[in-house]
C-alpha cells in the first residue's frame, strides 16, 4: 500500500486541530438584541437614501461592522449614528474616502517589532528586556477599533478571504485590490494584551535561544584537544552553512570537526548535553562520550528548548478565539501572512525534498569533497558564497514607493523579500558557470530548508492535537517528526537512519513557523531569475516586479513571470546546472599537478578539496 505523503497527512491532521480550541478563552461578549433591528432599519434607510444599486454595499458593510462591534463600542444609538455618518454612499464620496485612507493606513504598517530588537553583540541592557517584548502593532489594531477607524473601513470596503482572492483576484482591477488591502488589517479584532502576550513569548524565546548558541571552541575531540578556534560558535538560529565553510575546505581535519559538531548538535536537539557547557567557558566537552573537563558532575540539560516552543504555542493559541475565520496559528501564518494554503505549501516542499536531483547533486558534492556524504553535508555551501539575510530591507526599498496604489505597498509574503534580495544580489549576468553554481546552491539550500519546514509543520499540528502536553512529550514528538522526514527524504542520500538534525534550528522552537519561507524564497527567486534571463531586460523588469505590490503569490508571479508559484524553475535550473559539470568522467583523467595549478588561485597552497571540478574544467577548456 502506498504511504500517503506528508502534504496529505497534514491535510488530515488539520481536521483534528479543532477539538483543541475548546480549552481556549471564550470570545468577548457580543452586543445586545438591538443589533438585528438596528441593522434592518439602517439597511432600508441607506438603500432609500442612496438608491437600490448601493444595497449590496450597505448589506456587506453593516454585516462587517456588526461582526466586530462589542458592548464597549456603544449601544444602538451610537451604532446607528456612526453608520449614518460614516457610510460613503455616493461614488464621489467613496473615491475621496479611498484617497484619504490609502496613505494613512499604509503608514500604519511601518512600525515593526524587529525595529525594537537588540542588534549589538554586547551584553544586553536592562531596557532590552522591555524593548524585546514590545510589539508596536499590538495596540494599533485595538486603537483603530477603539476610535472606530477600523469600523469606518469595514463599513465601506470589502473584507475578503484568501479563497475569494484566489478565486476572483485575477479579474480585479487595481482599485479593487487596493480596497481589499484597506480592510485586510481589520479581519480580526485581537485585544492588545493578547497580542502583547504573544510578542513577549516570542521575545522570551529569542532571549532563551541567544543563551544557547553552541560554543564550538569548547568541544573536545578523541585526542582530548579543542579542534575549533577560540570564539567559534554556532548560534541557535544561525546558519551552519556559513559557520562551517572552512571545515569543508580543510581535508581530514575539517572532516573530524564536522563530525564532532554534528554529534554536539544532536545532543543539543535531544537535550542530552551537559548544562555547564552553556554556563562556563572554561569547561571543555566531548560530545561523543558526553564527558566534561575539568571533571565534575555534569548536569544534563533539561527540556528548556522544548518548553520555549510550548510557551509560544500557548501564547499563540490565546489569539485563536478572536479569529474565527482563521482559528489556528497555523492557518493564520499561511492564509494570512503568506496568502498560501498550507496544503499547497506542503506539496511544494515535498516536491523539492523528493526530487531525484537531490541524489544527483549529492554525487557532485561527493566528487568535490572526495568522500561519501554524511548528514552534516546538509550544510554544504561550497557552490556559492552565502548571501546576507535581507530582512525587510528589500521589501521596503523595492516595493514601497514604487507601487502605484499606496494600500498595495508591500509584497505577497515574507518569502518574496528573500527572493528579490537573492536576485538583486546576483547582479547582472555573471556568465553560465556562475549561474550554474548559484542554481545548485539554491537547490541544495532549499532541499534542506524544505525538510526542516516539513518538521516544523508536523510539530505545530502535534501541538494542536496535544494542547495539554508537557515539554518532555513535545520533545519526543519533535524528534519523531524529525526522524520521519529524515528517513523518508534524506537518509537514502546522506545516510544515518533516524538522524535528528532537521530539528536543530532555533527557528523551529521560537514559534515563528517560518521555516517554509526559506524554501519558498528559493522557488520564487529562480522563477524571477528565469524570467529576467529570458527577457534580457533586467533593471526595468526587476523594478516593475518589485512594484506589483500586495497581490496573491500566484497572481504576482503570473504578472511578473508568466506563471504561478511552482517548483519547476528551481528544479529545471538545477538540472541544467548538473549537465554543465561532469566531474566523475573528466576529473579522473586530470593529472594531480594540473588540478593543483587550476585550484591554487582559488584555494590555499595545499590541494583543494572544495573547488568545484566544473570550475577547473571551465578553465581547462
């Protein structure tokens, strides 16, 4: 019997999340019995005043306002007076309201929690504990409902669902998209204290992770020495591909360090490492034997790592009752933030993880490093230099100010900012060898990110299925999910059945549920790059794409590249790149001296174990 894919399993799991909501806090008290009669009276009055053509707008606006109106907003007299005063029934009045609100609501999107996070590497200040947990947007929504700005928007502009945008959006005008964007921030009414609780849980998770970076320089090898240089460290949310670049270049010594680091990370994920490793820089630790020096009583780390995720889940779950249309954090992160159904994303992740190109790329990497691949080769970054994380800089620089309609300023989701930054950083056409290297780097990175994202999804579904679980139970579930994904997609290529490395990233336990964005960013970037290569008009085309604004991902990509979001561009680029490099057939016939001479300008004085054979072959040809 064929085993169902993870995407199908997640679709089934989604059904079981609903019982978990029963224990969540109740919705706020609704308005009194006067609401129905007031709505009926106002519908007839406004329709008579502005004509029967306005009846659908009147009905929709009244329903949207009533959906969020609470006793503290006022009684029947306040409700009726507000609707009479704020409904723009004439086309000219609606146009003026649209023009007035567009820039105002766009400016409300500027304050972001990350602007308040500590960035300097020094010791935190006492004020950082306040700033790190401060969400400037937590009060924004409630303030807009409190002063009735939100109600004025909902009374006059349509509140759309993702299903409606996906189904009808292709036929909408720019004005219709802008109106949908005006109302979208008010699709939920979450009390400020509840939003702030989630922000504080996220900040606490970040502080916890900051103190649990792996101190590589404290590791001891089998010869009882510290092989990593002083100060070497892998942050809990850091990218191993950047940290371990030198290890892949350093032959046998680098190989031993990689194996040591993998063992240390596995102990961190399973929480079986001595807690003193994080508390005392003078302590040395052998992750293989789990012994410490100087000898003492090494207290094994508790389940703090998983308690962090559990607390974030509990905080996120408090928002669920206030968002009946998107009643779980999982749904909100996908249909709200990414504008993509979760099952669609899971399917794309599986396409990348299950691609036969992974095995072909692994063979190429194996030929470059001169050995059989091991699990830590998931971090291999020798195809291309790692690019810095652009954060939201590209989104702000490339899309804001270039969008024709202010309410549409922005991008369809966080993965698009990463994708545009990747394309922009690549610059103009660097030639085919560099393109091939970039494509392989993007594919290998996406392969690993997609696996971690599938684990992330499975973890959150487990949490909703087991809302009363403790950190120990959660740890076992996370490890089981990591082993499941690894054994299905990664063990056949990298070996070591039941490896848990896919659960190592701090992003899996900070509750952000953002692991999918890295893989999606690679898919989008290669789709954009393919279109730019096809047209040959880079600058103008890139600017036009960046200015398309807040559409659904598929519609944005259809207008930018001619097709919806998919994995084809990434996979085709990787397949073409693999054709350019035939290391096993030609490298074997190259004399060591010639190989050394070609690699010498790119590496150290000894023979390079990383320089891509394709680079040497390109020079040879």
